[in-house]
């Protein structure tokens, strides 16, 4: 049975557009089950086994590069135009299987997609090599390294309360293991 948030919602992550960053970049959010039918599948996570939905907030407008990167095609590294390139606004990401998604997982998923986008740029015209990197194993390796780097950065930061965030990162689970 999928772990959901009450009877009417799924735990996901809101990614705010540049005009709405008051609460931060990755914000835990509860999404009504009925909104899932309006979501678009994120291509790269789907390729390595995670059906992740992106649901645009139609009441917001603004640049949202994180969400644009999450929607890049596995074929060529471009997000659909104009829906995922112009005035994307705020976007909520949820798992199609309705299991919870954490802000840490979303942050790492974005990092992986950004890495793939950089690889598309590097391998212009030879996209097969990039597509071969979109696997469960590559994602899992990326997750472990990303998690370790975040913990090390926080431990070295000396910021107040960083030990609490370090503890959260240490308990964070690969999105494929939920």
C-alpha cells in the first residue's frame, strides 16, 4: 500500500519559480489525488525506473529552470516548448505510485537531470552515450555521492542547527528504495 498523506493527498515537493522563492527552493507539499491526472511524466527519472509527475501551478508565472531541467527529453536534452520552457511557474513533483517524495530526493533528482543536460551539451550529436547513463545503477551511484557531499558540506559549514539537517540527510533514502 502506498504511503499517502491522509485520504486526499500525496506528499510531494513544490519547486518555486524565481518570483516565488520566499519559502525556499524545494518545499514539501501535499497534493490532492485529483491533480495527479494533470501531471506530465519526467522523462529521465522514468528511464531509470521512477514515474515522477510534474504538475504546473497555472496561477503562477516565471522562470523555473529546475522544473525545465526535470522535463528534458531523453532523446535530445530539450524540454517541450513552450509548456516547459516559458513561464513555467511553480511546479509540484509527485510520484505516480503515490509514495512520498522528499525535498532531499527532489534536490538530488534535479542534480542528476542537470548532469545529464550537461552531458547532452558535451556529447552534441552523439546522444546514445548520454542515454546509456540513464540507468538505475548510475542514478544510485549519483545519489550516494550527492548525499555524502551534502553531509560533508553541512558538517564543515558550522552553521547553527546544521547538525539537524545532517541527521536528516544521513537518514535520507534513495527514491528507488522507498
